[in-house]
C-alpha cells in the first residue's frame, strides 16, 4: 500500500488534526509553526484568565471548583510539549508505519494489518466523539440560564454561566457573550489538540498489535508452507529455518514499535529514552487528582446546570483514563494470541535447529513489553480499576476534611 492510500484509509483523521494543531511531524515547516504559534497564543491567555480568577478570588471553594480545569490545561501543555520536543523521533516512527505497509508481502498479511488499522480508526473515532460531546455540553451551559428565564421566569434574572471558570478583567455581564465566544474557540481548538496527540498514540499501538498478529501468522505457516513437493530434505529444512528467522525479525520489529512509540525514544529497546513515559505518568497522575476533585464538586451541587457540566466532565475524564490504559491491554492480548499461535503451529515437523528458534521465541513471549506510566504504573484494565478505586478514596478523604 502506498503512502497516499494509507493516508486516505487509515491516517486521514490523524493527519488532519495533526496539521491543524501543529503536531504532525511531516507537515511543511511554515504551516507547522503557524499552527503552533496559534496554539501558543490560545493557551497562554487561557492560563492567564484561569489563574487570575484564583488571584482575584483567593478562596478554597473557588480553588476546588477551578482545580480540575487547571489540570486539563496543564495536561494539554504536557502532551503538546512532548510532541514538539521529540518531533524528529516521531517523524521517524511515522515513517516506519509507511515502510511496514509497503513491505506487506501477502494478501493475508495485508488483511491482518488492515484489521488492526481499522480498529485503531474506530478507537480514535470513539475518543473524538466523546471529546466532541463533552465540548458541546460545556458550550451549551452558558445558554441554559437565558432559556430558563424565558421558559420558567423568576423574579430576577438568573446568574450567567461561563463555559469554564475564568476572570477576564472586564465587565463579565456586559461582555458575557463575547467571553463565551472566546471560550468556545479556545475549547474547540484545545479539544482538537488533545485528540491529535492521542490519535497518533493509538494508531501506533494498534500498528504494533498488527505486527504481532502478522508475526503469529508467519510462525504458524513457516513450516506448513514447506510441502511434500520439496523432495530434498535439506532444502525443506533450509526453507523452514529461513521462514522462522523471517518471523523472528518481524517479532523483534513489533517489540521495537511498542517501546519506541510509547517512550518516543531511540531506535532500539536498549537505548530508548523515557520522554513519553514521563509524560504518561504525569497525565495519569493529573487525571487521578482531577477525578477526585470532580467527584467532590459533584457532591456539592444539586441537579443544576453546574452538576450536569461536572458530570459530563467526570465521564470525559474516566473515558480518557480508560482510553490510555486499554492500549496496554491491547498489547498484552496481542502477545497472548502470539504465544498461543506459535505453540499451536506445526513446529514439531521442523528440524531441531528450527525447533530451538520456536522455543526461544516462546520464552521471549513469556515476558512481553509492558506499556507503563513512569515505569511505576502498568497500563491495563486492572490498573484502570485500581486507579478508580484510589481516586474514590482520595475523594472520600477530601470530603471528610
């Protein structure tokens, strides 16, 4: 598959969002920096208005109300900064995706890779959908009081609401809709940035899962493809050994993919850096604190517009956490499938030298590469449950104090 076909079928969303927000490494230099400058000029005023509210109104209830929103802004900055700093490594890894698709040698392997690429597109689409729904709910909140004033009028006008907590140093009643318009633009653009960074992460992980599946396919048929028509026993043994060696090389490449993208590091596992690993650790930690604070905010509101906004925000955070940790579960499941496929292949028909390669590969599969956050948190569904449990515990402690 050529690059243009790959872009059109599987990388269209990643590329468009990446170009829009300046995180697509292969974009033109001028276009990329224009997008980055726009992003910087959006993020900085947002931080100023959010922190100004804490300075002008230095109260604990204000801090607890604004705290989750500040963490989201910090998380976006960390994601974007990670992509800016490691642009060269990311560009190399994106290039490897195109290379792997060009090197797909059979229709069966192409179908396997397509299956995982489609799963990556589906996961990205679901993630973007949840972000869009959350943003739309936030954008609609400021229009709730005026609508209620018309439908169910009171003796006084209801207090106007903002998209997110901020202080603009102007009359926020007089310029309310101008402020809401600015917040709508900010939230929409930052939402695109959030999706662009995570979409690349998802597709790379699914690509690694696809390589592992192709590896299993090659191991399974490495000996099967050598038929009885090959009368020369030495020739049959040579073909089997060559097929298995080819499968092992792809297996090693899949491992490199898992580690290289998660850490955005060097080319091989032994020399990888921990740049993205640290970013993931900070992101997961911020999400844990934000979930606890959101639970606390929800408990302090009745079923009013603020409660709806807080509920939507909490659901978005939970989905984001699930989105991050489930990628590690995908890798673990792919390794389990690879192990079973290798074990169920016809390795017993091969020579002792070839059987030894199978044994070594099976032994390697017992210690699969783990996607971690900071080397401390293993990303899988069990970790997701533990994170939720810990967040609820923090909420209970904060509520009791």
